[in-house]
C-alpha cells in the first residue's frame, strides 16, 4: 500500500477511463450482439419493449440488441419457411401476452403440408414505415421467405425521429440515400459526436442492453414479457366531431402525404421474397359522431382517402395487398382503435390465412 | 441518483479541504442534502415538512441532551443563525428559476416562521425548569419511538398525515402515499442513541453544528451506517490530514460501491424475486435462481451504498464503521448477524438486547427462555424496523428462531473445524438466510408461502 502514490493512482485511473471511452467511441463495438438469448435462455417471441424490470421487459434502441434477443436470430431449420410480420403496436401485441399476438395466432392456425411454417413477430410499438424498413433490412440476415407488412395511415405519415431511429441513425441515413427516400434525418440530428459514441455518452443505452440480458432469466422462467393485463376502459362507441387528422383540420388532398416510397424500397430490397401488405383492422365506432369519424384516430374523409390511395398504389405497383380494415367487431379491440384482443387477433389470422397459404404452400 | 452521488462526492472533496468552521460546513451540507434528496411524496408540501422535521428533531434533541450551561455558547448561536439562513434559502429557492436547487414544495414565509417560532417556544418552555431535563429526554425518547411507529405503520401513518394536513397549509383532501421520509430510520436511531446515552451520563457534549452534522451526516443519510456520537465527534473536531491510503481507500470504496449498486444490483433486480415473478413461476429451479438473485441483489445494493458512504466520509477525514463483512461467507447464523448490517445489530444489542437480558436475569427467568425471548424479540424488532407488516415480522421470526436454534445447537454440539464442515456451515447458513429473504421480498405471507412450496417441490 505504501508504495502506491495517490496522485499517480488517480491519474492512471482517469487516463484509463478516458482511453477506454475514446477507444469505445472510435471502434463502436457491436455490443448489442453480445446476448444470452437463444442459448442461455430462449429467444423472445417479440422484440423487447417496455418500461423496465418490474414490467418484465425493457425498451432498447440498439438494432443488434433488439434482434439478438429475438428468436429470429436462431439458425433457420431445414424445411423451415419463415414468415415475418412487420407493423406497429397492434402487431407487437400491446396488452397481450406473446402467446396471444397475431404471429402466435397464425402459428396456431396456418399450416402447409411438407413445410414448417414459422411466424416471427417483428412488430414494434412505433407506427412508422421508416422503422419497418430498417427492421426489414436487418431481417434480411435471417432469410425470410414471406413478409407480412401491416399498414395504417399513421405508419405511412412522416414523424419526428424517435429514439430507436436516432440510435440507428447511420443505418437510417444509408437507407434513405440508397433508395432515394424523400424523408431523412439529415436535418434532424448531426452525426453523433465522439462523446455521444463513448461509454459515458452511451451509458443509458448500455445499461438498458445489460438489463435486457438480466430480464432473460425472468423470460426463460415465465415465458411472459409483460405484466398480466390490468383493466382498461372499453372503447366508446361515441367519438368527437372533429375532422382533424395529422396536421390537417379539414378535408384535404392526401395524395402527397403518404410515404409510399418506403414500401417500394421494401419491395426492391426483397426482389425474391414475396411481401403481402395488409391494411390493419380498425375499431369502427357506431355512436355519436360516427358519421364524421371512424374512431378517435381517424376521420372518415382521411381514412377513406387513405384506403383508396393505398389500393390504387398497390394495383399500380403490382403489390400483393389485402384490406381487412373492418373485419373485427368492436368487442375484438382493447384500449385503442388499433389494439386487438386475443380473439381479435385470431379473427385477423383467419382472414389472412388464405393469402398466406397462396404464397407459402406450393 | 448517480448524479446526486457524484455531486455529494464533489461536496465532500471540497469540505475535506475546508479547515475553518468545519463542523458548520458539514452541518450545512448535510441539512441541504436532507432537503435536496428528499423524494417526492404526497401531500406535496411534505417534501419540505419532512426534511424540516428531521432538522427540527435534531435541534430539539440536541437542546435536551446538552447541559443548560453549554447551550448559550457563541458557536451555537452562530450555528442556529446559519441554519436559519439555510432555511431561508430553501424557502426562497423557488424564486431562483434556473438556479433553483431544492425540489421541494416550500411553504409561505409566514407558515415557516410560525413553525420555527413554535419550535423555539417549545424549547424555551422546556428550558424553564432545568431540573426536568431528564424528563424531557425521557419524553423525547418515547415520543421518537411513537413517531417511528407512526411512520412505519400504515394505519398510524394515515392518521398522522391526516392530522397534520390542516396544520401544514393543505386544505384540499389528498390521498396520502406512504411517507418517503428520507433517512428517518437512521436519524431516529441516532437520536435515540444520544437520548439514551445522555440519560446514562455517557454522552459527550456536542455543539449544535456538531450534533446536527452527526445526526444528518450526508454520506450516511439514506443507508447508514449508524455511527456513534463519541466516535464521530473527535474526527469532526480534529480531522487527521488525508494520507495516501485515505485517498486510495476513498477512491476504491466509492468505485466499488458504484459498481455494486449501479453495475450489479440494478441488473440483478431484473431477476430477483418479486411479486410478479413469484406468482408466475412453477419451476423450483427458476424459483431458486430468483431467490439467489434477490439475496445477491439486496447485499450488493445495500453494501454498495455503504461503500460509497465510507469512501465519501473518508474524504472528510471521517472513518465510519464497516457495516458488512462478508456476511454470506459466515459458517453460522450468529456470525452472519455479526457481519450483516453490523451497526444496526450493535445498536439493538446495546439498547435493547443487553438491557432486556439484564432485566430477565433480575426476574430470574429460566436461561433458555430468556435467550429465546431476547433473540426472538430483538429480531422481531429488527423486522419491524424495516417496515411494520406481516412479512417483515415473519422474516424477524425466522431469524429469531434460527438464532435461538443455533445458540442451543452450538452449546451442545462441537463440530470439527475442518474446511469441509466450514463449507457446509456456509452453505447451510446462506440458504437459511436466502429462504428468509422470501418473507422480506414479498408483500404477503400467502405469496411467501406459495414461493416456499415451489422452492421445496411441495405441490401447490
């Protein structure tokens, strides 16, 4: 002890700390790939999303960490036919357990003789085709055979950048450049500084990735990634009389509003993998002001226009497209005009089944 | 939380170099920390009144334990003025906009003045008859115990809050939450120690700034250890210059503590036994994993805080006592309790177990029964110290019976001191303690019972 000089020790500690941070920022090691999922504990049924330890789940923004924790990162089995589901919180399964989502319902109901169909839930509670395209690019590594891409008016409209897209800013920029996409984040945020890339700058992200690993134990033990469903207020059949949608207060021409080019990019990205686009079911209100709005999210003028534009675009582009917007009765929804109950998911799975079998069953 | 710890470390570094009016500096930093760190609570104005109560209790107890002839010293008046100035700052802090520091809901100055005036009046009244000092000390001792019970018992707490609400300027009825009274468990035990020692004539006299600095000492505010005044005072008065090994000790303990708390305990929390996991797990193997994770998490979390406190205090040239010494590597339960939360165990031994044992001897109670009563009631009280609920009582009962059983066993059986037997003792003791954490971790005895059945493979 006597041989150690305190100032020297402090200086060495500080130097080591600074050097470690600098190296981390320069190398940007893919820390998210270090994962105990799929070997120490089972891969998750859906991407991690949630509040924290008490919720059995946690949100992480690192794309590597997201995918490494998902069962899609397991090696593809011989004879396996991989069907990926892209979409928002409805596809992810808000308020549902992983065994009750659309992917699970499809897994239980759709089969092909001679093929093992496996459905992978890549939904994520952020309605954005930018996020979907980013996931689709990442999913290329996992050899998909069919892609089911759920769409809504909100997912097709430009949004302020969210933490997930900002954390993967370089990939987003590369995608927008590669496919000449109309909306990018060039002005939203400058490239990350050295500090932002350092251990200190990334401490929150790193801490959440570590917590995700710790949560693998709870996942392995319970097979649950979210707390049991608590009561929620039922959706009201009455809606407000407002015509507002997005930034518009009155009916407008929306033909230039939606980000069709992102869907086009998705098709180009997967020339040999069929993509089945479908328009997500919505809650259709039947009470007061239901002649003005379908529900709290969409006025009729905007939603009808969106459906029409989507159908036309799909026809023009030759995309496979299914519109299942009104197939779920009001009791098939939970707390939100897009969130389905387990029964709602089963109904949706039954509606999509023939289209999936057309693609998947030889 | 990390930012708060780093800020307090910076304050400790600065104060460590402060030579003049050192006790006043530590007192002011500690009182400021009490207000600064107070968590949000309902009713909102309690974020001010709870820290104020901590300060008022400290000042009042100082007044009652200090001989009357020592109270009017110049240093005490100056310390009182400094405290008043700090309170004034806390009160006007809300007007400082971006420079505001204290996230507390401050009262109007008239209300604050009235509260300070009331305290001064109470102290003045108790000073009229100096011969009654012992009576006031006794009253303060029991009053503190009752307040402690009121803070720990939910029913009493609601009554307390609802009783105080109209006095605190809150007219609208609010649903009170559990009081998050920062550090009260530790503050109360330091105050009880000083009152008891003053009654026994063992308490060294302290100035107001020294006493408040001791009771509210900021490194130990939220998680101890419970230092004794007679050890603390000489270090505060005559600090030894920091030597090389002190700096290294401080750096090592702070880094170790931060790593334990933020690098391990926070992550283990995700796999540690809780209500949610307990209700959803059927497999004994996974349940043991959760119990082990909880045992490690609670140790790392608690001892991590202690490490930071010890390192931070060392920057102020104050050597706090250790609170944990490899508790999970002890070969029997008695040794576990000699090495787990050491200062709390010592406190109970000094102020409860030993006096009780003496009383029981005087009553000529059979030795075996006396040991059972002593150990059981001590552990039940330690359980209640954590919270007045059935699960903490069960935890106390578990350990009380365990200690009694060990005491009886150790008196009759002499085990060979081979590494194998020692290893077996460590294994058994750790598992006894780990199973005890099931009661501690879960809110209800029913949930704990369910976990125990899963752990030992008893069909549900």
